[in-house]
C-alpha cells in the first residue's frame, strides 16, 4: 500500500456539520421564541448565521479573533440581521449551541460505509481537526464512529491550527508516521489541502458541491465512496 495513515478532517467531511448545526439552531430558535419576538423566520436567521460563521472561522484560523469571540459573535451578527441585536442572548445562544450541537449525529453520505471499507483494508485512521476537543470527541461518540480512529488530534493539543505547518508536523510526530505514507482527506482547501501540501503530505480534496478550486490537490472526489478508487 502506498499509504498507511489516513488523516480525516471531521466537520463537513465525515460529520455533517451543516445539517447538524441547522437542526440544533432550529431547536434553539424555537426554544427562545425568536420568530415571535422578531417576526423573522428561522431560515432568515440561519442563512445569516452561515455567512458570518464561515467568515469568523477564517478569522479564528488566522488568529484574528479568540475562540470565545467566535462563539458569541456569530450569533450576535446573525441576530443583528433580523434586527434583534441582543448581546446577552447572543452569548447564551453561543453557549447553548455548543452544548447541544455535539449530540447531533448526522454523517455525510457514505461516511460509515467508507470507514468500514478502510478499516477492513487495515489502514490506520486518524482525525485532524481545528474543532474544540471536548466537542469533537462527543461528536464522534454520538455519531457512533469513535472506534474507527486511533488518534484524534485537535488544534488545542497541537498548540496551533491547520493549515500551519507545525500542526501537521505535530500530527506526524504524535502518530509516528512519515509524510510519504500519509494522506489527508478534507473539504477545506486552505486548512486541509494547502496545509497538507506544505507538510509534504498527499491530499484528497472532498468537494461534494463541486466548487471551483484553484489549488491542485493530489486527488479530488465528490463522494466519499470515490475513495475506493484511490485506496
């Protein structure tokens, strides 16, 4: 086998973050009676949340904001969009969201099947994630996929974030793997693909929505089952 160690991103790659976040926020929106208070339906709030969340995560990766600011500000900005800029509520929503989110269990299509396939072929599977450690571990447990992975390496453990070179070097050292025998699989061009390239690790860009990509990844797939063509 060319590869022995497979590094998976978690959110949006195996764990369906978008669907799980939507389910969680919809329940919180109802719990706080926000449609009655604002006159705005949940979809309006959720679309705003998605836009601000993507931008703030990029700022967090670039060390421009803290974890705490990310947690409450994405809620506050989304509330502003529906003309309800309540900072106290935003902080509460941020806390409640992080408590409830990991209990969701929706996986990306084909995730469990491909993990079974790779385990049967005796690959060593690992998670590399910028997500918060206490949350990512619970996600894996609730989704029933924790047992597939030998290591779950978070940015908190590494002391740095993907796509920093030091993150990938830490992962290789921690797992005692060589870059040449490793493969990174993820949906984020900057964090997963560019980061792995800088470390000399081959990459699989998981692109289910077929976004235009200017970065040349080692492999590009549109469904997780496509990994069977590579591995």
